C-alpha cells in the first residue's frame, strides 16, 4: 500500500529508480531516493512525521520506520537496515552504516558514518562513527577500520543490483505511478 497521509495530506515521493516490494507500506511524508530498495513487509509510516531514505539504501523485510509527530527520521545513502529492524525517530542514520537484524534505533539516536549496530541491539543516543555497538542498551564493543565504509557501501550496492532483478522481473509495487518523482 502506498498512500498519502490521512493526517497531513502529504504524499510519498519515490524515485523511479527505487524498488518497492508489492506488499511494502509507504504512507505520507516519505522520500525514497534512487537505488533505494524497500523489501517485503516493510512499513515506512510518515503519517505525522518526515522520513527520508537515501540513495542506494536497503530497508529489508519487515522493518518499521516511523518518528514522533512533527519530527524527522533520516536514513542516509548506502545504509543497510537488516530484517525486522525498528527505527523510530527523531533520529539520523549516517551513510554507509549497518543496522543489524532485529535491532532497534530509538528516538534521539544518531548512528555515525560506517557504524554497525549488532543484530538484536537497542540503540539510543549517539553511536560514534566507525564503532560497533552491541547489546541492550547498545554499548561500544570495538572501533572499526576506515575500510568498513567501502565494504558497507559495496554491500548496499549488492542489494541495489538484486533489486534491479526484481524490477526487471516485474516485481516493483503496482501502485507506484502517482508517487514517482523524477527529481530523486
């Protein structure tokens, strides 16, 4: 389902170069940039907030992205949000970071560039650039090498390439047309 917000009337803006799975839910003030891929069962609910999904970012199966009323949830370029993760803003997830399977990013968080939130972790507040955090609440486990940024970026590109195969196979969401924005 892709719909305008019943609360604000704002509608999603989606790049024609994005992949949206047929059963993904996109509501309201959601911007999805080129190469982004939103997988099966994901919910991006911008009914009373703003959500931005950057270029080549992967929001995987059954993720939920939402934010407090009147705030922003920003997920920058080349981010991977693993299956069943919850991201609840206001927050920002900086480029080339990895949000692990079934992890939670809570309001007020800032995930630094190239950071990794381990699967199942619950993060709140600031996660420094190039840091692996684990546990609930998430705590720094180790510093990561700068090379992880290139590795995470390549992993995001791998998802973009996979999504292209789904688009070529006719699997893009059938209700995209009214929400496509060529400027993205």
